[in-house]
C-alpha cells in the first residue's frame, strides 16, 4: 500500500508540495484541524496568512475550515509576506501558519508553521505530530467532533489588516533619520515584496516619506512568476536587477524571494554583495545598538557554518561572541532563544533578529543596509569591502545517487590532511601554502543532492580545493 502524499511533502522545517494531487484542499483542511489539536489548543487563537499564488486563498480557506471545526478563533491577515505572519504571531502571542512555497515554481504551494511568538516548528518539534494527526483525519479514524474535543462549538474567523502596524514596527526598529538620499532599485519578482516594499520603504501604508527613491521591478503580485523565478539564490534571477541598478545609476539594489523573507543586495556597480557580507554588516550594527542601549556583559551573534569566516571575524572584532550553528530556520530560531543572541545570519540570506522575536526578516535586513549606506559618504562597494575578506565558492549542488558513499569518499581523501567536524554534514579545515581554507559537504533535506561550499584566503586555493572536492563528488 502506497504512502499518502503527506508523508512526502512534509519536510524538515515546512510543508512543500504540488497543488495538483499532493497539497489539496482536503489535505489542508486536515492540517488545519491537526494544527489546532497539536499546537494551538482546541478553541484557542491562531493566525493565518498567505502569499499571491493562485492556489493560496483556496488552500488557506480549507485550512481555516479545519481549524474552525476544532473551535479555533482564526485571525486571517490575508495577503502578506512570511515575516508579516511572524509579526502577527509575535504581537498577538499566537501560533500561526503561512501559505507559501517561497521561491518554488507556481505549481507548488506549502505551509510554514509557527508556535506563539513566532517560534519555529520542525519535524522533530511538532511538524511530524501535525502530519500524523492530519493523516488520522484523512483516514477517517478521527473526526472534527471526536470525543476528545474540549469544545463542541464551531470557531470563528475574522479578517485583520496588519500592514500598517508591521511597517511602523520595522521603521521603529531601524531609523533612517539623517540618512542621505538614496536611489534603490527593488526586484520583487512578482512576489510579496510588491506589497511590503511600498508600505515600509514608501508611503503606501500612510507613513511619512523616507529619503529614498524606489525604482520598482516586477511589483505586480503574480504567482505565475511571469518575469523570472522568485529565487535570488540563482544568479540568472538577478540579471534584470543588476542591469537596472547600473542603468538608473542607483545606490543599491534589493532582490526578494516569493514570500519576501529573504533579501539579496546588489551594489552600485551591479555586483552582488554576498549574504555573508550582509550578515557581517548587520551583526556589527546590532552589536553596536545593544551596547548603545546599555547592554552589559557578553553579546552573542549566531552564524551558520556555511557563512564566510568574515562574519565571525567581525563579530569577534566588535567584542561579541560568535556562535556557529547548523543550517535551518527552525533550529536557528531555537538557538536564538537559547543563547539570547541579538542577531543570526545564514549564507542563504535569512537574517534573524532578537528584536523581531528571534525570527527572520529580509525587509529588516534591507533597512539595516540602507541605514548604514545612508549614514556613509562611501558607495556600497567600498563600504562593504572591509567585510568581505575571503573567497567563497557559493553553494554548488550535485545530484548524487548514493549520498552516503560519496561523503565517505570525500572524507577518506581528507581525513589525514585536515581537521574534521560533523556539526552539519562534514566540514574540513586546513592550510595550503600558509593560506587557510575550509569546505563543507552536506546532504539536502529534500532532494537527492549534495551541497558543497568552499572558502579560502585566495582565489587560487579556493579554486583548486573546489575542483578537487567536486572531482571526488562526481566519481560514481
């Protein structure tokens, strides 16, 4: 007997599946009931939001039906970015769900769950239980009126608009007072930044004008992504933004993914600023802000193990403590709370803030970059040069039939040449001709891929190491 598609589409940190046959209204209705049973509590309050995909309103509506059948009170914030859902969850102290497939194609959709105060939920910390409970509903072994219900009444749902409050909150966290005027090109990729950027950086939410001229690219909300994929990690999706920054003589460019929780930065020359460099910049600002607010004692900043060594260098130079973590947003949110870190950065352009409930927020990171540039008389390329000290390969993905055997082959080749740690996959670090290097190989959580990241002090060392490890990976 084949497994239900729900087994396949529940990932390590969220749910992601095809809307045709995998993530159906029937499935999301069961998930709505299950979320109430496992996380929310029968009759309690939760937040629901969704992105601009054509399938999102119907899937969200079905989810709400399942939650209402369990007596929940639903605060439906409608069209929004993922970090708007985190804002609502944090402000109202309520569990939440966001319907989005982020950067995936239009044929996909998904769900990102949060506990109250925007706390992440992973497969090990509740997502697996939500899946299993939903499967019981789908199998008919439990019903909405099951005897374990604490409430026989159907819940209520009402719409909420949080855009103005969200925009106001972010502006209060990062002030642009005294900033020089800046020209900013923003590529929303037809995603939710088309809603949030005009509100936060413009005047669409009725807030006062900022010293910014925003030049929009693809702000029309369109889940078919007619211009390019909403995945700024792929260089081809940055081409239009890079050209527009140069053509408009702009000070910087910003690119958001589909649900607008990740932000990529382009300098005035049209060159990408790596997420690690952005993380180093924001980390420095958050450390300075904590000190300015009278925080004494150690200040902690998280960075995942794939960030450039530049990030930990800057954190240390600022007198703070760098804490190296595994990859993954639910895990990092947990670590943010455990450590009290003021900030956390990932190589994938997820940026986490203590003053945003430990959750990630691409728009908040963008505001920090704008504020730093606006306070400087340097162009962005010069401003970030001291923060970008080493040579990164970027993430290189290879389809591999036997991930375990391939990792073992790489490990055997380097076991006696370098230091190994196994925090997440395998990471080797060492020196060549007096220049340090490291590389990491890890399996994808969702695909038959191995991911390689390499960094070194020089291009020559990085390229040689990259090619050697890729050669080992490609052996079959």
